[in-house]
């Protein structure tokens, strides 16, 4: 389960970076970034 969260978080960060530099999708990109950061924080807090 924790590996899945890490993969999702990493994927969302990549999509955010691509969107930030290549496209102008507005708030959607920042929502993806927030979701990715929350996933990473959950993984760190759980210690796995």
C-alpha cells in the first residue's frame, strides 16, 4: 500500500512539473501538487 502511495505521489509531481512548465492549466496543476505532497507526508508519518 505504501509503495502505491509513493508511486502516485511521484506521478502527480511529474505531471505537476510538466504542467507547470509546458501548459497553463491553472488550479488543476496546484491541486495535483497538493495531493502529491499529502501522499508523501502520509508515507513519512506512517514511517514505512
